[in-house]
C-alpha cells in the first residue's frame, strides 16, 4: 500500500501506474486529500475529501 501513489507503480500486466498519482494530484490541487485503507477479506476503502469552499492558491 505504501507505493500506491508512486508514478509507474503497478501490479497489472497492462497498467501504467499513473491513475492514482494523477488522481491524487488533482484532488490535492483542489484542496482535498485521498486515503486508501486495506480491508482484509473485504477489499480496499478509498476516501476522497474535498473542501466545500475551495480557495484558489496564489
């Protein structure tokens, strides 16, 4: 789970490893954050938090 947001890290044969790093960058650019937790025997839990009133960065 530590490498999920590293560019080009993938466990899939045809994966690019760019999806989560790009998503994280976009979310952070909007003042939010993303968290991923492993839920054994259930799968992954993904939380994306975005502010209601985002202020543009200077």
